[in-house]
């Protein structure tokens, strides 16, 4: 995974071969082991995704970044999107996932849309979710825990 | 503090216009209707405030030039679907600050030639990158609302049935025919559980008002009893940490309190509401957030007719966004036009009896991790 381009000079970018893959957004996730990265407040323990350098719960600036978040969660609410602007293939399932460490994440859920239920257990999967400028964009989805795909 | 009045209002019928009917033409026609209604001439207008989202750079100046209002201060205001009301708030502040006495406010949008498949957050937004579209957000809200409060799909659909029944009598509405509960529930699915008739349409349109101080009214030769803009709340969303209720609508609660406090009123004083029903479920949870309907009872209230014209709290006598149409930047000013007509007894067959105090609510946009981007609350009295 490449370092943030913004921290490098122009010459460095030109000399660097295009990476085969990069995250959807810098600082969002890690691939080994696969984890979403958030922030944790040292004052009140509130966790947040994506990471912020302040705590919206207690207002503290004493916040740790790059914290690996729980990979297991449950569906808080879900929908099957059947119409979207051009460029997105429909249908797809979109859900709010409540992670075991108290963080809510919006993400797509794989598998049979008709099997989706509120409170059903799901598991994080880090995977390519698209391509941009010739390289894979690494993003995240959730997989129903009880389906074979999660095994 | 200087009182701010609506001297006159005007709009064009919302709908799907030919490409030859440009953004500028829509805005100019609405503005001329408002100027005529106020008996105002170009020379009376001291400043122009224009709300829009997709009009492009200096759209307000393009419109002002066509109106012969070049030279004056002209500003463009974007708060997504709250853009029109935000423009009104800027005019209201300018008048209260004593910077001008007569201002023209226009909300305008031309969507049908540039928006396909529904509106989305900005492409940089993390939720947008996951496939979030506005309909999906409201579908997630509806699913959870039904789960938490035992509301039925049919009760939520009744918002569309009610608002389409109201818009039969609104000559400015995009849709002026009733729809049945069966039609709403069985419409093409967009984002489960919401279908096509749970969604406001993609529309073109414009709405405008001439806004005045008491001095301005005198200059226009108008009586001082024109409807007054008593308060305009504006808040933005906050980051929501933890696993709270997505239908909490804290952003609506805060916007409501801001306006109630400023106007010196209580929510129960309000006679009618123009509510941002971009989706059926949105009308329900926002009414609850504003403290106008008890938590979890909005769907039942709708099904019981309590939010219909003739009910305890008429909501969207105009037909709302679902039926009047939703040219996003124009909507806030269309709500203000409706309140103006209601408060002056000019609303014809959709007139709410005893309409003396009205609230217009807009919610614009989303920002990943928050409970919304912007909410405006306009309180007007007769």
C-alpha cells in the first residue's frame, strides 16, 4: 500500500511505479490482518470510523488514530438499492453495521438480499471494490456470518 | 429588531420542462410573479439572494442580469435542498441588520437535463463511495422505524396518499391527481422498502418572494400587516458516535428549538407545516424531531388523518415535495410561497382554516457520519 501522495514531492511521484492496488482512501483500512482503522478517545474511550483527530462525544483532542476496529458486527438496518445514478450496477444491499466495539459503519453486504435481517451477524471483508487509474481500489464489505462465503 | 415581512410571492408550476426552458427563464418568471404580487418595480429592489445547487457559477448574477437588476449585491447560496430557505435567511439577516429594506429572494433549479437516477452526496463523501444514494438513506430510516415502532409499510405510504390528495388543489404542483394506497405500495421498488411513489420527483422550477422591512413596505405602498418572517433557524448536523437511533433527528430538534425560541412560540402554537417530505418516511421522523408529533407516532398520525387538511396539524397542504415536485434549490422558497398564500387566505380549496402561524422545514444534504448537513426552520405569522 502506498504512502499518501500528498506527503511526497512531484519528482517522487513520477519515479514511483503505479501501485497494483491502493485503499479507497488513505488511513481507512489495513489488509494484513484485514481491519478497518478508526480512532479512539483516550478521555472517554469513544471509537469512531473513519478516524478523526478529535472526539465528537466528549470534545477531547486526546485521540489515538489508526486503531484496528472489531471485524464482527450486526445489521442495524438495511436496504436493497434497485435504482442508482449511472455507473453503479444494481441491485446491491447497503446496511448500517454495528461493530462489536460500538462503532457504526455504512457498507454493502454481500449475499442473498432476501436473507437480510435486522440484527443478523456479519463479518468484515477487505477486498477490491473498483478500479481507478489502472489500479485496484481496496475497500470493505460485510459478509453474512452464517453463509458459506464467510467461512 | 426590525420586523421582516413578505411583501409578495410568486412561483412557476414545478415539473419537467423542455431544455429550452432554461434555469434563467424559470428564475426570471418566478421573480416577475413575486415582483408583480408585491407591486414592486426593479428600482425598488436593493439586493438579490439566489438559492440553487446545480445552477453553476454565478447563476444568481445571470438571473439578475436578465431581470435588469445588475449592479446590486447579488449572492448565491448552496445548502443542497435547504438552499432556497438559506437564501431567504441571508436576506432576512441583511434587512434585520439594516443593510437594505427591500430584497428579492429566488430559489431555482433545473434538474431534468442534468440529474439522472436520483441525487447523491458529493463523490468525495465516504458513504457515497459505499453506494449511498439519498433514497437508500431514507430506506434505512424507514426499515428501522418500522422495526422500532411497529409502524406498517402502509402507514408510511399514507404520507404520499395524503400529500397527493392535497396537491389536487395546487395549480403550481407537478402532480395534481390523487394516488391510492395500492399504487404507492405496489409502485416500482427503488430502495426497499421504498418505492417510486415514496420518492419526490426530479423537477424543474423556481419560486421567489419580495422581502421587506416596515420601511420597505411603506415604500411599496403596502399595508404593514403583510405576513411576517418571525424566525429562521439554521443548523448543521453533528458527528454521531456510538450506536444510537438513526431516527433520533437531533438536527431537527435543534433547528426547531432555535426557531421556536427566536419567534417566542411553542410547537403547539403552529397551525400548519410545510415539511421537507423528500421521501415519505422523512416527513414522519422530522415532524417527530421537531417535537410536533410524539416519538414513534408519526406514521399512525398520518394514517389517522391527523396531518391532513382538516386534521389537528395539517402538514403539506401544498402537496409537499412528493407532489408539488422537488427542484432542490427552489423548494425552500416554494414552501415560503405556500405559507404566504395560506396566511393571507389565498390558498383556495387547499386553504387551512385559521392559518395564523406556519412553519416551513427544509433538510439539505448528508455528510458521512452525521445526522444531516443542513436544516432550516422558517416561522411565519399572518
